[in-house]
C-alpha cells in the first residue's frame, strides 16, 4: 500500500469504509443505499449529491471486490500516467457520466411505459404506490468510473498484454476494452432484468472517451499551444499515436510567444524549450519500455521518474 499512488489508495480505503459503514448502519435500521444511492430524478428520495455518493456504495461483497480489484490493477497505472489531480477528476467525471446516462435511460423507460399516468403498479401480485416504486429505481457502485479507467488504460497502453480468466492466453488491452464495451452494449440492448446498470457502464466509458479527446484536441503538441498536448511521432508508422498524445496530459502548457527584443528572455525561452524536449525524450523512453515490458518491468528509479513527471502539471 505504501507504493500505491495516493488517489488509488484513498479510493480503495473510502470504498471499503463505506461498504463496512453500510453494514453497520443496517444494524441500526439505517439504509445507506437509500440515502446515498442514486435515485431516479423524479423520485421523492432523489438528491443531487447522490450523483457523487452513489459511486462509493456497493450492493454486495462480489460487487465491491471486482470493482476495487480493477481500481487497484488499472487505476494505479493510469494515475501514475495522468497524475493524481487529473486522475481524480477523470474518475469522478466518469462516475458522474455513468449516473447521468443511467438517469437518462430510466427517464426513457418512464416515458415509454407511460408510468406518469398511473398511481399504482403491481409487482408480483402486490400493489405498490407509484411514489414507492420510483424510489426503488436506485443505482449504486463504482462500475461506471471503473469502466472509464479501463478505457483510459486501453487507450494509453493498447498493446499491453493482460491475462483475463478463463482465457489461458494474454489479450491486448485494446481488444480487452473493446470486448468489454461490446458485451455491455449487447447486454444493455437485450433488456435482461439482471439488475446490472449496463448503460451506466457505457456512460462511464463514453464520458471518459469525451474527456480524453477533449484533452487531446486542446493540447498543443509540438507547437506548444493549448493544454496538455499529445504530439507523438510513431517510429513504426510515422503518424501520431495514442500513447504519446495521452502522455501529454501531464505536460505543462508552453507559451508560443517569444520576445526577441529582450536577449535574456529569448535565451530563457530557448533553455526552457530545450529542457522540455529533454524531459519529453526521457518520458517517451520510459513509456516505450512500459509498452514493451509492462509497468512492472520498470526499475524503481524509472517508476519514480514517471511519477515525479506526472506531478509537474
């Protein structure tokens, strides 16, 4: 735990504490799922803060185990690449996006079923008031944010090979992420009543993709304009690649303005650009090594250099 990045470690701790608190609260007759879970926005128990609190609640041991395992496995790598502050922002954005997607899907269901014209609904032969029925539309779990992490990992290290049970062979990260997305989409369209918010998972991936593309398109690359450039010359194809533009997320924006009237200022700009070039070459070398051998293939010094570089944002 001491070598785990700050945000990843704290996310694990908070989720575990909330899961334990959920059990303790139930002993006193308090339903934290009802208080902190995300309700349908037309339900009487809906509160705006639930868009954030719901992602720290989980419905069972298996639910929290697999989510936190994914945070531990992939989140620490993504955080070391993004940096802690940007990783936290990314995580919460994906979780919020998942919640918004779930609310939208529930609203479509509400309209298509014409529930607004009914005062009661029958569930397994039992009549339930519509207000109570809508309050049962509750979503909990960090799965949306976790799927955003999976997407970021796949876009950052697309060629990284990982083992997924029960397959006896490694799968490239890009195929792993695409496969998960297809499975979730098919599951969502099948309308199976499995109690899993498949559209929320897709929402987390969608908002993660939009955020990454926003950072990419507003990056300055080699020209130095924008924020967090992603310029990268792929030596194999001679074109821009995913990994390097993603590494530009934690690169500071550089000014494209140079004042030639002041010799000292011009010299400082030249020195600054030279330092930035050296830093970029160093981080590119480390990321190339991660791509070939995986994050665990780095030396302790290289891991430290990657982590220290991610802090300079």
